[in-house]
C-alpha cells in the first residue's frame, strides 16, 4: 500500500491528514509527531475549575474554513461563540491608562484616543486612490503612507503585536495582511475596500459582522485537534521526531530518519512542522531549499495564565482585554480577559486572565524563570488594572520560536521555495510559516494542499501503472 508521511501534527498536519484520507483510497497516511500529543500550538487544559488555552484563543468565521471543518467533524454542539459585547470592546494601554478602542469607522472619527489630524487622515484616506501594483513594504510603512504616523503607532503597531507578537516596522503588509493589500489594489483605498466588504457581508449574511464572529469550543480549542486526531485514527499518529529526509532514486521513495536512528520509507513526504524544523530535516536533501526555509524567522512568547478571585480585580472586566503599543514601552504585550470572552472558563466568583510576554519587543522575557516572569506581569497588572493581590491560580507557558514572522518580501521567498520544490515531486511543505498564521489560514492552506496532492498522486499512479 502506498504510504504518505506528514511530519508535524499541529492543526495544519491534522487537517491535511483528515482531507487526504477522504481523497486517497488505499493509502496509508502516517502523522509523525515529535511530541507525546498532537495539536501543536493548540492545547486546552482543565484545572481547578478553569479551562485555559496555552496557545490560540479562538478563530474568526470571516474565513469560514475552521467553522465548516468543525461542523463537518460533528462538533456543532460543542462550538462556543465569544461574547459579542466583549469581543467588540477592546482596549489599548495609552499613557498608562486603559482606553477603549473604537470598533467602527464612526467610532474612529469620534474617539478621543486620536487627534483631529489622525481623524482627518482617516476621513480623507478614500481620496488617496491608488490601484497600482506597489512593491511590498512593512505594515507600519503602509499605514504611515495611507493614514499617517499617529495611527501607525497607536493602532497598527499593537494590532501587529496581537497577531504576530512582532514588529510592525518589519512585518510585510502584503504577506501579513493580504486583505488590506487586496483592498488597496482593487479599490484604491482601505475605506472603500472595507465598505465593499461590509456590503458583500450584508448580502451573504444579513445582520452578520463583516469582521466576523470569534469562536472556540466549550472545552477549548483542543476539542478541534482531538476530533481531527480521532478521525485520522490513533494508530496512524506516531511519536517520531524526524531529523533527516533523503530521496532514494532507485525506489523513488522518501526515506525519513528519526532522531532515535529509526528510518521509514514513504511515497509522499509532507513537512508541516515549523520552518526551522523543516529546514533541519531537508538540509541533506536540498541545501538551497533548506536555507531558504530556514531564513523565515520566529518570535518567542510566554503566556501567563492567571486565576483571580473576582473581588481582587477592581475594574469591570467588560471586554476582550488590552494591547500595548510599543511606544508605551511596557514589559508585556497585552492581556486577554478570557472569562469575559467565553462562558465557563472560570469557576463562580473567579476570573481568568492571560498575559502575553516576549515577542519582538521583549524576547528576553521568555528565558526568565516562572517566578520572574510572574512578578513582571503582576507589576504590569497593578499599573494597568490596579490589581494588587497575586492570582491564586498561575500557569506559565513558554513558546520558544512560536510565531513565524513574515518579513517584507516574504511572499517572494514563498514563491522561491515553491519553485525549488518543483524539483522534488512527492515532497511538499505546509504550515503556518508560509501563507497565513491564523488557524483559519492553516486549515484553508492544508485543505488546498490536500487537493493538490491527491491530483498529483492520481497522475503519478497512472504513470506508474
Ligand atoms: C500563544 C499563541 C496564540 C495564538 N493565538 C491565535 C488565535 O487566537 N487565533 C488564531 O487563529 N491563531 C492564533 N495563533 C496562531 C496559531 O495557533 C498557529 O499559527 C497554528 O496553530 C499553527 O499550526 P501548525 O500546524 O501550522 O503548526 P504547529 O501548531 O506549530 O504544529 C507543528 C507540529 O510539528 C511538530 N514538530 C516539530 N518538529 C518536528 C519534527 N522534527 N518531527 C515531527 N514533528 C515535529 C510540533 O511538535 C507540532 O506539533 C496563536 C499562536 C500562539 C503561539
């Protein structure tokens, strides 16, 4: 029976395996995962009545891929929408104070968070029509060009922190924010593009929000990866840390070696682990390809999960949480108010918060011990949310090299990687390093790749027989 190896059992690898199993009959699909459990960055935990996430917090339905996959997996009953009022109320820490972020164009034009100059630049953005094919630039430079420095600093910088834990002056707007790039290209302006998107959404989903609804599951996002693993079959998932891959020309097989010296051969090899792992595995097979993939950098994060007695938190937790613009020079990136976002995350009389630390502005935080990280977070929460008491529930999770950074010209790099891969029929790469880091992007890209692989395999099989 032909064999397919998928190296890495995160949401990308699991979705790919699930779809390939549907498309390819009589093929043995093996997921090789270096950790004891699958899920990658997605991991949900239950402890002392709290339900907490160590990685992502939810997915939006503005791209329906994950929602549709969840329904197909039979998880409709377990889906949990975020509290809409909380999801809309997001805060920024500006001048040491929490300030509500406007959630609409009208809100942006009336908020006291922005100066009149900044508001005028938003109002006049539509007249700066520009439909040309522009070269890539950082999302900060893009925002500066379209709406000025104040908005780039106050709104765009923390937005990039919230998604990439990255530096807005380095992250590519075309790769990191393709919707914005498409709006500028197709409509000549972001305001015109947003208006068109709102109109389209009203037609396809009357009353729905154009920015999308945020979702998780009653027991956390791990529900999704657990269900995928179940469908892929537990016996097809193996603890195996891939260290090396070579192609045997005689048998036309991919030989994958593990870190314990074991090796196995496959007809198709797909790498869905992080880029730096892919590069290490590919080094002996194609050095140029490996070097290209290795040049995608990553940022590290520490996630500090805290349970408080409600009475110890003096401010009302009505909202999603807050982000900190880098110009504020604070020690943490932001805080999510998890028990306000989703129901059932904290036992009665308590609340659950998550602070994000590290990223491009404070990479050293991730190397501190738990106690030191916690102390820094407590100090920040004292200043921003006036919380004096320490939490009675605490978990510190370190994600070393957690989030790929799409630097300016990232898309060009991806095209070069795709070109080099055409020299190796039967070898594929996927995962969050290439075309989107959100869960939705990972699901969508894995699904597209599954179609591509099954087409290739049908043709290759015909040629062999
Ligand atoms: C703290 C945090 C918060 C986030 N929040 C959100 C959010 O709210 N919403 C959202 O949409 N996205 C969010 N993201 C991004 C999203 O979670 C990730 O981009 C996505 O889960 C990545 O999935 P993946 O399968 O591509 O990679 P991963 O989840 O990294 O999976 C890769 C797998 O490969 C395995 N592996 C590595 N090396 C090897 C090897 N040599 N051999 C075998 N296996 C190997 C790993 O153990 C891992 O299981 C967040 C990410 C982080 C870190």
